[in-house]
C-alpha cells in the first residue's frame, strides 16, 4: 500500500541556518500541513510537509531522535541524515503537545520495529561458523554492502546459509536413515551431499571472483539506492499531495473566509475613502471661498490705497486753498488799512476844504 498519512496538523516550518547554526530560517510563508507517514513495507515512520509541490520536511523518525519543546508553541528536533534541525511553530500549545505525543509514540514504534527486525535477521542469518565457505559469504551480507544505517528499520533479506551449513541437516538425516536401516535413502542423501559439495566449491570460486568486484558493486548499489530514494521521495510527495486534499479544502475554506473579511474591510475602506473625498471637496470649496475673500481683501486694500492717495491730494489742495485764503485776507487787511488811511485823508481834506469855504 506504500506510505499512508496517519496524523496531520498545521504549523509554520523552520530550519536552522546552516551557516550560523543559531538562527532560524523560515521555509514556509504561512502555516502548512505537517503529516506523519507510515510505510508498512519497511516499517518506517516519516514526517513530511509540502509547500505547494516542494518538500520542505522529509525526516525519517529513528529511535535516537528527540523532540524538544523550547516554548509554549514551538518545538524542534535534529535529523542527522538531513544534517539539519527542524523547527515547528504552532498556533496553540495543545497542537504542540499533540504533535510531541505522536512523535514519542512513533519513535517507540520505530524502536520496537527495529529490534524486531534485528531479531528476525539474527535468527535467519545464523550460518555454521565452522564452514570456511560461510566466511567467504560474509562480504555479501547486508551489513557489508549497505553499511550500518540506523535509519533503515527493515534490512535487506539475509543471504541463504552456506552450502555446508545446509549439508549438516542432510548428514543428520543420513544418520537417522542409517539407524533406521534404509540403504536406498542413505545412498540418495550421499549423492545429494556430493552434489552440494560440488555446488559449494563452485560457489566458493564464484565468491572469490566476485569479492574483487565488491567495491564496484557497492558503488553501483549506492547509485541504485540514491535513485530509489529519489523516486521514493517523489512518490511520497505525490502521495502527500493527494493525502492533503482535505487540508487543501480547509485551506480553501479559510481563504474564502479571509476573502470575505477582506471584502468587508475593502467596503469599509471605500466608505472611508468617500468620506475623505467629501472632506477634500469641502476643503477645496473652503479654499476657493478663502481665495475669493483674499481677492476681495486685496481689491479693498487697493481701493483704500487709491482713496488714501485722493485724500492726500485733497488735503494738499485744501492746504493750498487755506494758504491762498490767508494771503487774500492779508491783502484785504492791507487794502482796508490803505482805504482807511485814504478815507481819513479825504476826511481831513473835506474838513480843510470846509474850513476854507467857511473862512472865505
């Protein structure tokens, strides 16, 4: 059935800065779905998270991993295979606690699966230590080819036991049939034993020849394993995308709700903008009225200056008229004085003439 999601949650994903090993670098712009996957074929638990079509978490849970809660809403764990530290930021403490509980649960399940697979491997790969060909078979064991990998829970199937190891039950059966006085069966087992010995000799020669090419086989196997891992990751990403349909629907619902809220905010902003436009229009009208009053004030000041100039001219003209009037009065007084003098002289002359007339 491949890998199947067994638990999912949403969180912000971070990775430790590979340069400083101190600062957190966000690998997702928003909260994404983080899922636990179980591979029933290999008994492997993994944590996978996708941001669109990009896998930002692909971590296999091993027994030596530890999930640490560094705050009420943040937790982290180190992945030695990926050579990084993952961090998750949750929206609530309950989500963090639930994720940590699942991590511990699947970690113990991985530990138990590993121990169980190791026990099966030890029981199925117990060859005869006295057989020299068994020593020659050791370069082809999973440990010699694949190396030790703590993250591989289900090892490759152990090789078949050496030919001599399988021959021992035939010898025991031969003794058993001999004790039961079955000569024909005894010959049959002897013939089979000889055939097994011949096959064992051929296998020994073939193993000696193949031992020289172990390095080349290891390189080819490593290339095959890398290609298989790449294809497995791709399949996992595709399965995770298909398994996140529910999460995508919930994200769509949240996005629709967010769009509605944004539309309400937009309407409110539009109303506010209309009010601001009205206020700006009122301000423009006020500015126009102010400019009109300013122009009127300037016109009034101009007229006032004109009137002041006319008043100054009238004052000058009045002052000139007053001076002329004063001069006229002065001339008139002089004329009156002269007239009085002439009148007085005429009076004296009249009096003298009268006296002369009377005296004559």
